């Protein structure tokens, strides 16, 4: 069962020795909601200040171009996941890989695997997880009705979107086809699946000593189980308190089942440092389905990871330090490199 965690501490020597780049879209933001990204900007500010509180030697960046040439840092703490173009989640890890600079989170190929909802569902299905039927409609490929799952209500969304950006619903094929066309016109692939009544169980996972650890689960409890959550609600750009609430999830029957599902599918994405796995639970029918995985998910204290950390008995800053500690450990950066001693050769 998910429970308390013992936070990790980065040695003072490593804090002094290592130069850490914090790169995020709003790495230099000061305060208040961003007009387009809403609370995402506040999240970046909070992580930046936590890294400073930990005592890391920080370099700030908010442009990919900073990584076009060697930035002269030891490690990149990247939250630059939403760059405004398709598959931008892979850009910062790719640039770091090109330069040979260690970075936070999974490798570029694993980031791509996770961010592609269709491929993530294939991974879950391969691991035996219950997954509702779905269809992927790639931009430029045929849009065929016979591949579309049958349901009274369908959900159509960009296949690589985050925070429910671009999500739509439809009650028939004509509506689904129009939604697919709309998403394609914006340059994205579309994924179509049945709308599942219920609430989302959020499962945050971090790495401890190299092993994925399931943290206490949270539930987006919906007042109306048929409500379709929107991007604007998730970013706090409109009121959503009357529609759903983030609460602790401790159901003695479902927690062990969902934790086991999470451990199974997490093996497809290791090593990833941290990620959030999502399931749709309908308690009325007694069914649970895997939805998606979000590697390097939102760490803001008011969101899933932050609230789960409280339940695990650690602070927001301790959560971030633990994640960074494990990433640095994985890359061999916690211990100073000791130069080999020169051999003494006697002449004569």
C-alpha cells in the first residue's frame, strides 16, 4: 500500500560543485496567473524557488535556444514540456542528449512513447491492464468510421495534448468526424475513445533507490460523473470548484488493484524519475480503466504530486529535492569525480 516516504538529501558538497540549469517556459516569471497558461506559470515559479531553497547553484533559461550550444552546466532540470508545437515534450531532452548533458526525466524516446496516448495505451494493454477501446487518427491518414469504437458518447482529443487541451465530445460519427477534422486542422493527430463515467484516480510515482515507488493516490472526485473536464478548468482560468475536487483516495479495495496496475505499466517507461499514471474508476459498475501516463507531470503543490506528498509526510521542497537527488544519483553526479593518482616511475 502507498504510504509515507523518507525524503532524500543532496550532499552539501554536491550542491556547491554542481551547476544546475532550470529551464521552463516561465522560469523567469514573477507572480499571478499567466493569461494563456494560467497556473502553469505559478508552478514554474514555485519549483524555481524550491530549488533555490534547497541550495542548488541555479542557471535560469526559458528558451530552447539556450541548449543549441553547450550551456556549461552539469545537469538540466527541465520542465519545458509545452513548447507550443507538436511533440515539444521531447525537445529539451533531445537537445540535452545531443550535447551529452544529463537531464531530469526519461530519455527522449520514452518521453515520446508516454506522450503519445495511443502508444501508451498499447503499452498498458500489453501489460494486461484494462483499457477501453480507442482509435487513433493520424493527420494525413484515412479517417475511417469502421475503426471508431461504438459508444453513445465519444471523446475526441489531440493524441499528444496535455491538461485536456482541445478535448471535445460527440454523440455520433458525424460529430466525431468533425472533431477529428478540427484537431487535424490544428496540426495534431486525434484519438477517439468512449466517454467513461466516473472519476479519475491519479497515481503519482517517483523513484527511490532506483525503484519506482507508488505515492498516496488522489482522486478528481466529480459532482457529475458525466462531466468532461476542460483545459480552462485544469489551469484555473475558469471556476471549477463546483464540478470536481481533488481529494485523497484510500479505497481499501481499489488502491491495491490500481497500485499493481501502475507497477506493471511503469516498467514500460523506466527510468523516468517521476510520472503520473491515470485511471478512470466507475464505482457504480465496479470497473477501472487505464487512461494515460504523464511523465514529468505537474509538481505544483496544489496539484496531484504536491497533495500526495503531504499525505506521504513530506513537504513540497522535500519532494522536489528527493526527485532531483534520485536523478543526480542515476547519472552518477552525487559523488565528486576523483582523478586517478599518477604512478611514480623511478629512473635508473
